[in-house]
């Protein structure tokens, strides 16, 4: 049973934008803080941004001012608007509850060319 489905990744030039989406099953999403994570080649998975059920947000220093996390509770969906993308943003992006509480989905690949 699929519980987390990420989409919206792709290939973009440096300076470009992408919007990622993550649809979660209701049992995962309901009332829980959610987060976006990423794993770059050869690196450990890292936390990128979080959002509470009330809309409070946090960001890693590496994306602050460029990325925006949001959620639509009616659709059990969270989003990550990524602007001013850099080659170092290249990674597979995942969503999950925060703290972690669900099995990882497939993720969505983001590749930023210089």
C-alpha cells in the first residue's frame, strides 16, 4: 500500500525553479508535522524543510530564502517551491512525517545543471 508519493522533479538549469508535490495517505498526514528531505549522490539524507499542521515552517540554512514549504490539508499534500536552484541542490527529494514515522516513498529526482 503506497503511502507517500512524491512528484515534480526534473532537469533544470541553475537559477531555475521547480515545484515538488507529495501526496500522503490520510493516516500519515492528518495533524502531523511533515518534512521534505533530500539525498545527494554519495551523501546522507538530510532534512530540507518542515511544516507543522498549523503552518509553522523551518528551513535548513542551505535553502533558506530560496525554498518554500506549504501544505494543503484538504488534499493530504505538501509542496516544496524551489527557486534560484543551484547545482548543489541536485538530489532525490523525499517527504515524510517529522519526526520520521512512515516508510520512505520513491522520491523524485531533481537535477540542476550549471
